[in-house]
C-alpha cells in the first residue's frame, strides 16, 4: 500500500488493521480504554515538537495524533456508535455554531463580546447534551454546577487552572498577582510547619495546596503552567547533560562526583546559555 495525502487511505489502513481475520493482532485486541493513554501521550508529543520549534517532528506527531482519532472512530464504527464522518461533522458543526461572528450574522463583535457569546453557546450545548442523555436513559455526566464540566483526568496543573478560571467567572478569584504571591508564601510556611511536625501525609497535602497556588499565579500572569514546566524540564535535562559531558571528559560519572563539583558544572552550563 503506497503512501497518500488523503484521509481515505488512512481510514482504509485502520480498517485493514482491525479486520477480524487478517488484521494486526495488537490492533485487534485494543479498545477505547487501552488506546486512551496513547492518545494523551501523542498530544504531549505534539506539544513537545511545538516547544522545540521542530516543524518536521510536528508534522509527524500531528499524524500520530490523527491516527488516534481514526483509531477511536474505527472502534466506534465497529459497534455502530459513530464513524469518522460523524466526528468530522460534529466538529465542523460545533465550530460554525460557536463562531456566529464569522459564519453567521454577528459580525463586528469585539473580543469580550465573542468570549461572552462563546460561553453562552457552550452552556446551551451542555444543556442540549444533558437532554440527549436523559432521552437515552443515561446517567447525568456529573454535577451541573460551576466546576462540574472540568475533566477530572486532565493533567493536574492544567485542571487547576481550568478550575480557577471557572471559579473566577463567577467572582471567586484574587483581585491581582500580589495576593496570590502572599498565598504562596502562606502555603510554603504551612509546608515547613508540617515538615517540622513530622507529619508526612499532612505535608503532602500542603505541597498540593502550594502547587495549586503556583498554578493560580501562572494563570494571573497568563502563563501556561504545563508549558512552563515542560520548558524547565527541558532546561534541566540540557544542563544535567552538560554536567555528564564534562565529567565524561575526565573519565568520571555523576555518581563519582561530589555535589559541589556538579553544582559548579551546573553553574558553568547555565552561564554558557
């Protein structure tokens, strides 16, 4: 089968991989739950390629992410739930519906008006979704309250920001950056107090509160905490690699070096950046 730029070929490949008698044994034994972690992983691979500004990798990783969509759609088609065409129709309908200022009669709106309309449209979609579930005798998705539609399985920092955003829209928010920084100092003091008390479980809880406060600071600064931490992780890997390279030139490893030696090499790597 030759490569193609068309989505139909990819759909055909997935159908062949899932064919009961002739398909791939690994692909055939998968289900929605077993594939979900790969879907999440591929989304992070896309984010990593963007962070590295690597367009070749981004093209490749977007293909991997598209494959995840095709995989889920194929499994749904096999049980008569929906197919890839339904996925495309759902998202195109949603984008047209949520952008009346582009595709409808609401031209000329400013950003604030567009955001307000977006929230109203999403609220109506949520109501309609609840009605559909009720007609199908499905249980409610969860509490239909302010924070009820923030996915529980989202990355923790991302979810923290989404929860804070939702609460802020109904007025539950710090008025600026300084109170958030004060809250971070307060949480650090509480972590220190629990460490001093020897209560590790309580200390863990306070660390969670500290991370939540730090996510709030990122939100107030309009910083994506996940992206910021990914950049720091990349920086740590790069600098530690410099330590390893320097020690290797001396015929040594980090395990054979002192903390003071590694700190000096770290500072040297930092200075070179």
